[in-house]
């Protein structure tokens, strides 16, 4: 009983998080934009791992067996997690769903642990519930199938919690954990990794300024970001310096993907693609409950300020960030997107909804934190119950796919149209030297007077013996 009393809020958070992704445990593959791509990626990554390559960069079966440098540019963490699950007999289809299921539980739990520092335990539960039931998270899971983005969204609260832990303890030994988590965010999704890095660094600086300033604490804290980037360098350094040797990486025009104002504010749902001119276009809504949290946090801001409670500074920072991000998603910010090169790296302006999830969910807890500051415990419990009920009722309809493909891994692995493409829209990830006229197959000889004997053939390595009576050309998978 004492154990339950101690961890009751953790249990509530896990139940709410579980409820948001319960449908992922059903049999079959949800029909998402990227899900089928990921099944093939998991398979290719696992094959390369099993061949002895610890950090795969090349997908040897793709591109008609000539291979592509797919894993040079595609985030590896979900692939490693999938291979770990596959060790125990999990199919790659189920691994796709369990990736997002696990990321949701991790994110929900640590959102609670992070936000309760500001709003108390009940406020932390409310923030976690808003995070779990944010519409854009459901869009990422059940429409886009963006397993990397879901992991990045799940790990960011872990990072923010661990940064707060370091600042509280101010000891070197607490630097390593946030550094590792930051690297995992980058490994989870390189685009969101950069986006979250900026938010996290500003958050860290504000936290330092909110305390009795010590330059040593700030300098040591910088090690978190330096180490985090360094640990992930095996991923981002090759991606940057070998980008020019790969074709098709920039196939999206950001200017075609600005959501309209009404799309951000008015609830909608669809399974189509961004920029698609149809009534089934994917949703860009921030969420009714999340918008309510933003409005209510203005009241919390004023009252915390009157109390001289320092939490008003955090509310101010996140409210200011919300409107900056809101502006960047609208077409009126196109001049900024045009003149700041790094913005085009984010591809879709609506991708900033990932940050809005964090902001709105955090600020939702401020309403409960306000009651706590006035020592209105009964009112805070009742208000929390109402808020959690509302956010679940508004979001539960999005927490499932329309149907499931009842297929096995073999459906994708054995089909030419899945396994022999480049596993990306627009034939991306091919090298600039690849000749699209090459025939299918692993190797080809242009002379009858030449013999080719394959001695060893692995995903990232081929060893062969060639006997040629005259000058010949050999084309082989590498």
C-alpha cells in the first residue's frame, strides 16, 4: 500500500500514456506514409548488423542489389531498437509499432517527472496527459508513421529533466546522462534533433540565469551539449560531408507546406499528404485543449507574477516561444525561411508543431500549479480531473488508425517493388555516380572471356576473384 501511495502518480501517467497508444498492440500494420519504408529499413539494418558491421551505413539489397548509402542519412536509433526486439523474435512490423509505443511511455513518464518540478505532482500528471494526447503526436504515429520523430519527442522530456537534475546537483557526474540523451535525440531524428537542440540550449541558459549565477556551472553545463553533439558525430559528420555525393536528398519545397491559419486553429483530420489539394489532407491542428492551455496560462502568468513566484518567468519564456513558433509556421514568415538557410533544412514549416506540443503540454500544468501555490489542493485535484478528461475525450478519436494491413514481414522483403527500390520518395539516397541504366542483379560482366567468382559477399563488403583473358568491365554490388 505504501508503494502504491508513493508511485500512484507515476502509475496514472503510465495508464494515460498506455491509453493513447493502446491500438498499436493490435495485429497488423497501420497504413501510414512511412511505415512500409521503415519495415524495409529495419530489415536491411538488421541484416547489416548481423554481418558484423556495428554501425551500418549501406543498404546492400536496395536499388536492385547495387545498394544505397541509406543509413548515412536516415536516423539509426529506431533501427537499433528494432534489431534489439528482433533478437527476441519480434517481427519488423511489430517492431515498428513497439518503437512508437515505447517512445510514448518514455515521453509521458519523463514529461511528468520534468514538469512536476514546476507545477507539483498533480500538475505534472496534467502536463503529461496533454503531451500524450496532443493531436500532432497522433498524426506522427497513425498518419505519418514517423517513428524517428516520435522517439525524438519521447526523449526531449528526458533531456529536459536530466538538465534540471544537473543544475540542481551541480556535479560533474550528472553531465553524462543528459549528454547521452541529447545524442540519442540526434540519432532518433536529425531534423528534430537540430530543432530541439536550439530549444534545449535556450532553456538551459534561462535556467542558469534563474539561479545564483556561477560561471563554473555554466561552463560545465556546456559540456552537456558538446559531448552530446560529439557522441552523435558518427551520424551527422558523414551526413554533412558526403551529402554532395548523394542525389535526391532535397526533394521538398518548404514553400508548398505552410499551413493556413485556420488549419492550425480549427480541428481536422485526414490521412493525405501535406500540400495535397483534397478534403483528406493531413491535419495541422495545434489542438483545442492545447489552445485552451495557452489561453489559461496567461492567467497563471499574471497571478504568479503578483505572487513573485519565479515560475512566471518560465511561463513567459514558453509563451513567447509559442508565438514565435506559430509565426514560423505561417506563410507570412516566408521571407525568414528564404533568407535563413538553416530553415530550409526543416523541410516542412508545420514540423514546428513538435515544439508546440512540448510548450502547450508544459503550460497546461501551470493552471494546476497555480492552485497549488494558493494551497487549494481540492480545487487542483478537481480541475486536473476535468482537464485530463477533456484532453482525452478530444484526442481519443485520433488514437487509432482506420484499419490494419494483415501482412507479414515477408510481404515486403520478398516483393521487388519494396526491396529493390531506394526506399524513399523521389529515388533519394542514390550516389551521383550511379547509372540508372544498369540491369538488375548483383554483378555483370561485359565479356565472355572473363570469369567472376564471388568469394565473400556481405552487405558492406564484397570479395571476388576475376580471371580475364582480355580487358573487361565488371559491374558489381558494393
